[in-house]
């Protein structure tokens, strides 16, 4: 642990010390000297150890490392105490990791220390140091060779730690490119040059210490990772280790066998106890499958995970993993005759599902049934039933991977995945639903399977239900009964959980568009039309009826014969739904329906063309507005008014541009308000006479201010240009406020204060938007800045006068649209606000209200989104949801599922409270100061005191009313 | 050869009355002490007179181990300890110790109070018996006496069920009790380490069954209950109070919770509540899910499951009722069954085994008209379903356990003979180990091959290790030199020097000598020198010394030269070597000396 801390410290310190370069050089000799003195001073080993420990906490510069190493080594040879030598050895390793230091100069010394070392622990530590040095110098084959030789020499040590490290060294540094033999012959090592790294490492697969066996396997895996081709001979040895007594060995062996199966999938290996042969990958698959019923769950997880990536396995073997009964078939190929017999024989096992079906029958050839799974048999059946959910999840994931590459297997594993929908751990259920969705392109659900899938729709967990809806969106079904079944269950779901409305509708949309031909025969029944009689017109507001219509309309899209079956009201409902739920109902070509057709043609091409034309329209509107030179120009107000209205409508029609259109409209409304406020006659009237108008102007100024905050914080994708424009408007509003203050209030002190504050605002504006100033020519602020020297020295009254004229004369600042601009929106799905049953609770206690909302385009919702509860008496609570309450189902989309606690004193009768979502903002965290910097308290202090941060909240969802009734507590 | 003897007093080729005697390493151990549900006479308890006719059992048994609380494993306990008389230690796990007396008391009440039997054990006897119990923890090695140690492993099956590993010296036996290799809703799977016992005594209830995935079973069960409830029908589930009932409760409880169902679930009360209390307490014995979530909510604190009252059976609307007993032969479950049997909307689900003759057995076999007492007949219109929720290992599970433990011999108990026979064949074929299936009273003897531990001095070991090459290949035996000392029941391997020292003997050296004659005209010293130089050139890498006293020493071989009395040209070479280097000398003789001789002779033809 210490090492890690120290290295981190090193890295942090180095850049800091770079600047005072001279100082560093001065301290260099002193550092090593200090250590030297310390070590000399140390009278006993405990002291020395203490010094070393202290030393390890301090960083060492790259230049002085070598000196320090020399001193340490010098002391090393003198030291008799093992622990001190151990510490020195570890320090050597630590030091050679120093950035900018090349450890090749200390290699010789480090190797020399090994020769006289008696303590095994120290030896192991020294080897570790060599390993570090070796990995630091990857470009030196000669050095590697030397280190590898050292490792060979110590491989026969009696201490497991030393052997471990040697194997690690071999694994990390052993020659990849060529067998070691050739180079080695010259060197003439005692172990003989003919053996290569792999065979030496594999000798230790049989070591007496399990830790060494693990290390040997790991070293071999390391070699593989470094690109050496592992010999196939290793396979048998690795397989033997699968039955080791120790779990870490088995776990590593599973990996090893897997690696080999990927390297030599097609080689043929013999089957023991028979003269037949199978592919290696199949054999390995069988063996790893076996490990899924291992005694240690770590190994089981490892095995289950590994199985998922063995895609080359033969389908025959793959399918066995889902079977518990066919057992010996795996090992030997049989004649068809034998197989038939076996099929018969397998009947002697009872399944436990029928009473007394295990009653003894006539004796059959029991030899054909092999009880123990000597192969892949039932691996997944076991894995999916495992006690530990980790194993189950791993098995589900492996199933997914295998099923994706093999459609036939996907078909087979369906039943098992569906069974997992009933797992006791929600995570597993969810995972298996997701997996089924992923492989659902391969499969068509049968009716009975669909039935079990649909049963989960009643689950009380929203996540599960929604995952299932998602799954149904991608599912293929085979018969019209399936469609009917699905619809029925979905309607049941809708009935039970009305909040699932949107999700269910969406699900039906896909179901309809996927299976038009299956829906067709159902249409009369679904719409309850009758050949002779008119049936009553269904209620258009019924979510279930809408659901049916969504299914039918989506199917009708690719089935032109369907509309012929519609009755009159269906067409009317279509027109209505097409308008109100345009994302769920596709455009249809309905023959002979003019009004529908006409509406159709307007929206019919929701392709890129219409977006472009809308964009063009937006741009044109803006251009038109920009022709307004002066705020007082005649007709300007009307133009602004009209444009604002156009833009708002455009936003409604074209959802892609809603953000941009809204943004522009709001901006223009600000301008309009400003314009109106300035055009009031009040400016010419005497102060006492215009109190009333003054009020409207003040309100306008206030409103503009609020709108600017909305503009700044509610929209994402703003560039600094837009931010500057917004701030500009805000400045204008502030100027207006100032002017109004000057007119109404008489107190001079107050006025002086406000003036100063305003001037500060102007300055900070200038500071913040220095780069943007060129774009703001001829604007209010531009003019102000010109007059700045005069302003700062003049009297408040004069300042007000100047402001007033400047405000009125300054032109309209043209708005430039950014590429992508989105408005943050929030929709509260739950509570719906439709309930008439009040939530009753005892006053003084709390009641929990479930809130479910979707948020779009909200950045960092964990910190900004809050829930506001407004009581009828005007009391308001703001609740900050926990970060865990936010989920992220898609890009730019968040989901808030939380609970808020309500409480109040007793009421006499139920009443409504309002719940809405707020977006909190703080002007100090604007885009100009990066949030990461704010984290450092020092940097905050160093900044000049910014303008007082304005903090506030913007309501950005519709308020939902909830009926509650706090009852008086019973005594 | 040492032997382990196993004699089942009950459960030999039979289900019920588990009681097995094991003699191992001179210790006698009794495993389980159960009763047979099918009998009401003496046959219900094991025949303790097999052990001793008139002496006390305590003198013959070293300990008694109870695997779990089912009555067929512990029902005869008070009878044995209090009425027959046994004062030795009784071992069981904590949950078993807690729940066992409840069941015994219930059993006593039914037998004595309801059936009116006399000469049965009393409540006080149950209490006294429980006082002798020593609780066990999982994986805790308990030393019964100096030689006998036992260790418990998790067995699944029911709360607190354990497998025991019994060990005397290097001989060991594992007794599984009842166990389950697939986890269920409230318990985990059985687990044992690779302990390689001499005998594995395993239950074999489901020797010929390979069960479907438990998920299928659960899903079917839930689906059936759910459908019936949706139809507005009533569902009766006859259960025994403990074990499966809790699993099914959890299953239904979580299903109700997940699916937001409102129909009531009732559980007929009685001993269940007491037992449920223990289920709540022994959370460590349950499965992963319950262990992990009990902090938020203990799964055994049921929200939807309420206590049943007799009057509820007539309530309208759907409901689910768990009622005892499980085979519909008496009690509440039968009463409810009679009430509900007439309506085809209702359903009865039998979750387990039914003994022949019970109503449960009859309806499962498709009987639709039942004769009740008093000649009344009952039309069975309700649906009858069978779901095996039994928590015994199936054939595959048994094989899996064998693979885990790697025993040297296998012994099957607690199953039907025909089925055992099948499994026995499988085991012998698959693992090539011997498998036994003794009947009650039949003794199986297994000879063991225990390893004999020998102490070895560390120095000797190190010395010998240094001699033999590099370390790998631990499997290959290696010979070493040493002296085995047997002294006072202990074995010691020491170096020969130390052995001599300990025995107070002097070391004797054995030397071999031989004379070789050769012709050489040189003087003695010269000849010796020539031999010396020759040897030096031939035997590189060995220490060869020419000592001033006229000898040449090659390693430990001494060579001397003297002229023969008759002919000064004939030299006699004296070679002397110790016992250890015998082969060496032969080599010298064979290779070096002929060389010398020929050389010497060639110079002087």
C-alpha cells in the first residue's frame, strides 16, 4: 500500500518542482547525503528501518535516483537484518519506477545482490525489483535474457515466494519471438539451452505449492497476452489442473484451457478410454462446462463467463449445455440405432413433474445413460440454477453471447431465459429480459413462450415492465392468437398500472408495424365492428381504446386493405390521434377521406426536407426581425409580436426545432417587453402621475430578468455568443430597473448604490465577454462602453439620463442561432393529477408521494433538478432528490423516480397541493468558469470577488395537483 | 488391516427411521436416531438392542450425531436417551437444536393425547434429552475425544440440515443426512470440500430421478395458482409444517408482491408460528438472497400470508390456503379438502410425496370418487396437481456430491432398494469405486489403507532434498537414506549417525580390499607415482591425492603399492574401499587399472 501512495505522490510532486530548477539541483546531493547520514547514524536495524520508511514517503527526483540507489546498495551489503534488506530491496524497485530515470545503470548491482542473499523473503523481493526493472526497460533483449537466466537459476528455490516471482519474471520477460534455446546455447546455462520458456514454466504446473501452480498458469497466460503462441502440449497439463484441490489454480486453469481452445480450435484430441477423437474446442468446451458445477463459486463464475466466448464450438455440443439427460452421447458418436435406443432408455428418469412416473419399469439398458456430465451436459441448466446470483448472471450473459452467434441455439435457450424471468433477484430478471431482447432477432416466440413472457407484465417493478415492453417491441410472434394474447395482456397491464400508458402504446406501435398480416384478421374484433349493425362509438379518452387503435393504425400502414374494415368513427379517431399522438400514429393513405388526406399532405413528408424548410423559415423570421433598426421604429412591435407567434407555432409543429424556436421566441418577447416599457408615455409625465404605468414597466423589467435566466439555463447547446446576447438583454433590463428606481424613489443613497452596482455589472460584462464584444456593435452595451469614462465619474442623475437615452436609441441585437439548441423539459408521469381520492394521513406525520418524471436535455440533473411542493396555504417545500433516483434510459434523457414526503397540520377537508419540478441555477457556475476549477478552494479564493452569484430556480414542468388530506391525530 | 464398519439400524434400503452405526478406528458413532412414520408399534423406533442387550448404550457409543430436525431423523431421540438410556454427547446444529424439540413435542402430543398411547416419552424427557445436546457450527471441527473429531457442512434440505465429516486418525467417513444440491427459495445448496473420506454415506431418495430445472417447477406452480386465483377459485396446498412449507410461502409471498396480487393467503397455525420465529433468527443458514436482504426486510416476515381460521374456509372469493398435514390423511387439510372438493374452479396442489392409502395418494392416482367414513362418498371435482418440491438431491446431485468429496467407497441409504441398485451401478461404472447398499441390520465392512505418519528430522530432510536434483516432480517418489526407529508407539526417521547415537552403538566401518598384481620394473614409489599421474589424466574432476606415506587416495579409495617377495618386478597393488563406494572401486578396477597395466606393460615388453 505504501508503495502506491508513494508513487502517486511522486507523480504529483514532479511537475511542481520543475519551476524552481535551481533549487532542485541544490537539494540533490543533500538528499542522498541525508539518507546516507541517516543510515550511518542508525545504530540498530529498527532505526534503519524507520529511516527507510520515512524516506519512502518522500519523492526522489530522477537525477538523484542513482545516487540514492548506490547508497542503499552499499548499506544493503552491510546490513544483517532481513527486514531492512527487504525494505531496501522494495525501495530499489520503487525508485526504478521513478519517471525519467532509466534503471539500466543499476541492473548489474541488483543482480549481484541476489548471489549472496540467504533470506528467501528478501530474495523474492529482489526478484520483484528485477521484474520492475525489466518491465521498465522493454527495449533491451540482452537485459531480458540476463533476467530470465536469473529467474531460471532461482526456480529451484525451496520458498514458494521465490518460485512465484521467478515464474512471474519468466511470464513477463520470457522471449516471445523465438524459443529461448538458440540464444541460450551460447550462454550455456545449467538448465540446458534446448528447453524453452514454456516447457520450463509448465514444469511448475505440478509444483507442490498451489500458489506456485497458480503463478505458473498466470505466467503462461501472461506469455499468451504478450503474443507468444502457447504450445498445444500444454493443453493436457492444463486440463489436469482443472481438477486441482485449490480454487485459484482451477480458476487459472479454466482461463488457460480457454486460451488454448481459442488458439487450436480445430486440432483433434483423443478421448481417453475410447479410440475416438474430437475437436479441441469441443473438448475444452466440455471441460469448462464441467466447471460450472464446481465447488467454488469463483470458479463457477469464471467458467460461466468463459463459456460465452467459445463461439467455435460445434452446435451439437452447444445444445448439450441445455440438456440434463443426454449424457454419454457426448463422448462417443453413436449409430442412429443406438441413439434411438437411448432415447427410449432416457425415459427411465423421472422428471418429478408427474406423479409416480418414476415407478420401476422393466429394466432397460442402463449402460447407455451416463449420469455424470462428462461433458457439456446441462452446464447452463446448472449455471442458471446456481445459488449465487453472480453465477446466474454470468450464465445468462454467456447464453446471450452464444445465442447471438447461433440462431438454433437461440431457439433452444429461449425456454431457459424465459424461466429466468422468475428469478428471485430483480437484477437477474432484468438482465435476462435484456438478453432476450438482444437475441430476439433470431427467434420467433411460440404461443406458450409468449404466455410466460407476458405473465411478467404484471410485475410490480416498473423497470421490469418497461424492459419487457422494450422486449415486446422487438419480438416476432408466429400467430394471430399471439397478437391477441399480447394485446390482452398489455391492456391488463394498462389497467393495473395506468402509468405505463406511454410505454404500452409504444410497445403496441411496434407490435402493429411488425405484424401487419397477423393483425389484419383481428381488426373487426378489435374495433368491434359488425357487418350489419352499428356498434356504439367507443370512448376516445379510454387509454385501452387508444392502445387498440395504435396497434391497428400501425399495422394498417403496411397493409393497404385494412382501412376498408374501419368504420366511420375510426377515421375520425384517426384524424384526432394523428394530431394528438403523432409520434405513435403513422400517416396513413386513407382512400376517399378528404379531410384526412388534406391533413395528411401537410405532415406527410416528415423527412429531412420539411426540417430544412422549417429551418429556413426560422432563419427568415429572424432576418425579418433584424431589419428593425431601432426599438422605436413604427411597426416594429407588430412584427415582433407576429414573429413570436410564428415561432411558437413552428416549435409545436416541428419537434426537432422546438428548442431553437422557443429560444428565439423568448428572446424576442424580451425585446418586445423592453420596447413596450420604453415606449410608454410615462417617460414624459411627471413622476407622481404615472405611478400606475410605472408598475407595469417595473413588472416588465422583472419579467425580462427572469426570462433571461430561463434563456441562459434552460437551454442546452448555447455558445458564448448567445450567452453574451442574453447577458446583454439582462443588462438592458437592469438599466431599465435603474431608470425606474431613479424616477420613483427619492433616496439618493439608494440610487448611488444601485448606480455603482450597475456599473460593476457593466464591467463584469465587459470582462466576461471580451471576445464577443466585436459582435455587439451598435448595441446598448457598445454605446455604454464608449461612454464609460464619463459614466463612472458623473452623478447618478446624469447617469440615469444617459441610460434612458441610450436604451431608447440602441438597436435590436440580432440573434444568431447555434447549431443545436434544446430546451430542458420535464414531464411528470406520476402522480397523474387525475385521482379524486385524497391521500389521507395523520397530521404531523409524513406521507410518501411517488414521483415519476422524465427529463429531457437536462445537464447534470443530479445537482439541478428539484421537486417543489406547494401547499394551499402558500407554504412551499423544495426537495432535493437523491442522485440514485435518476436513471438514464437514453441520451439527453433522464428519468426521475423518487419519493417526496408530505406533511402538514390538520385540515378540515381534502385539498390540492401542487407538485412541480424546478431547475436550479446559479450564475456563479456559468460556462465561463469551468466547474472543475471550482473544486479547488484555493482557486476560488484567488479569483476576484465575482458579482454576487444569483441563485434561483426555474419551474420547468407543468404543475401536477395532488389531493391530500391530513387528518387530526386521534388522541 | 484396519476396517470401518457401517450398520444401518434403519434407512437401510428403506425411507424413514434413519439410524446408522459406524465403527471407525475403535470408535462407535450413531448417525441420526429417527422414527418410522408408517408404524405405530415397536417397529417405529430403531432396534437399540442390536447394540447391547442389557448394558447401557453410553458404554458402547462414543457419540450420536443428528443431521436435521425431521422426525425420521430425530424422532427416537428422547426414547433412546431417556427411556433406553444414553448419556453420551449428542451433536446437532443450532437450528436443529432449536426446532427439534418443537416437533418432538408435537409428535408426542399427537401420539399420547390424541391416540392415547401410554408408555411414551414425556415432555420432561424431551427437555432432559435436549440438555445433553452439544450444538455444532458449520465448518467447525469439534473434538469429541482425543482421537475422534467431527465437522459439519451445509446440506440445504431444511433449515439447519448438516452433513458430517467424522474422522479418526487418517480414516474418515462422511454422512450426508438428507441434502439438496440445487438451491431453493430459502436455502442454499449443499457443499463439501474435497475431503476424500473412506466412505461416503449418502441418502438416495431420488436415485432414479433427474429433476427438471427448478425454475420450470416454480413457474408451473405459480402459474397454476395464479390462474386459479384469477378464475376466482380457491387453492389448497397440503404441506407438512416445516421445510417445504416455508419455501412455498416465500415463493408465493414474493410472487404476490411482484404481481401485486390481493387475494389472501392463509397458513394454518400451530407449530408453524414458533418455527417461523426460528427461521427469522437463523438467517445465516438461508440462501444468498435472504441473507443479503434481511437488513431491509426479513423474508420470513410475511406480508401477505396470514393465520388461518376455520371459518375462513367458507369465505367467498379466491384464496390460497396452506394446511397440514401434507398427505390429506387427517386434520385441517382434509377438512378443507372436503369443503372445496365439489367445485371445479378450486384446485389442490400436492407438493410432495404421498404414502399409499392416504387420500392424497388416491386423488393423485386419478380417483374421482372417494369413500369417506360413514359410507358417504365425495365427488372430487376440483383440479388435482402434483408438483415435486422435495428438497432431496436427485441422481445428478448425488453424483455431483461424489465428485466434490471424492470418496474411496460409497454407501447408499435412505432409499428404495430397486432405485438404489440402479444408482449403485452408475456410481461403480462412473467413478470405479465400490458402492454398498446394506439392508437394515446388515454390516458393511470396508478395509482402509491408512497412511502411517512418521516423524522425520528436519536436518535429514533438508540434507536429502539438497542431494536430489531440482524441485519439480513432487509426485515422483524419491529414495532417501535414513534409519527408522520405532519407539513407544511412534515412528521416527533419523540419520544413521543420530540413530547410532541414540542407541548408544559404535559405528563400524566395513572396508573391502583387493590385491592386483602387475608387472613393473620401476621402484615402488615410482610405480605409485605413475599410477597417480595416470589416474589424474583419466579421472578428471575427482580429487586424487598422493600422500607422502606412499598411498594414493581417490575420493575414499586407498591404493598402495608393494613389491612382491618373489619378484621385484611384480608389484602388488592394494586397493581398499569402504562399503558405500563399492561400485566406484569396481569402476576403477575395470577402467583405470587395465589402462595402467597395459601402459606399463607396453613399455616393457
